[in-house]
């Protein structure tokens, strides 16, 4: 019984925290990659909206000056 409790204690004190840290590292790395992709897509959208608004403003200025 002492051997089993020793093994359980070693696993509980060593393996589990290491496994959780490894999992959390992987999870954060994965989320960071997804976040970079999302930001890239948002940047493209914002750039497209900026160009559209600029064309609209240019058109309104031309129409106003006529």
C-alpha cells in the first residue's frame, strides 16, 4: 500500500502540474495563432471600409463643388 500511495503522490505532485502546464502552453499558443488570423481578417475589412469611405467623401466633395 505504501508503494501505491507513493506513486500516487509522485504523480499528483509532479506529473499533473507538468501536464497541465504543457496543456495550457499548447492552448495559449493555439489561441494566439487563431487571434493573429482574426486580426489579419479584421485589418483587411477595416482597410476596405476605409477605402470605401474615402471614395464616398471624394465623391461628395466633387458633387458639392459642382
